C-alpha cells in the first residue's frame, strides 16, 4: 500500500468498512511507514474536533472569529 492509498482508506478504516485484506494492508503500512502514523493521529484528532464543533448548534460564535468569516460561511450555506 502506498501512502496515497493509505490516505484514501482512512475514512473507511475508521468506519470499520474496509474488507479484511485491505484492513490488513492498511495496518501493515501503518506499522512500516515513518510518516503515516502521525498523519493518522492528526486525522483522528481532526475528526474528533470536527464532531465537537457541532455538539451545541445553538452555541454563540466566539468573539475571536472574524465577522467576515461568519458572513462567508453563512453565504455559502444558502441554497
């Protein structure tokens, strides 16, 4: 498995949706590659942070967030 394939399979791996042979190749790559374990760790942290961002949909936007960013996000959400 290449690092590119590893990155492509992370989501399916975490969801438990990789077939056994692909899961084994994924895990083998994770033990042999010098860079991918850190990439995997950071990916997991990003998923956790992303989920936490939506824990309270009614929470106020922190004052440190630029108003232009808030407006751009709201504009992008409009149909």
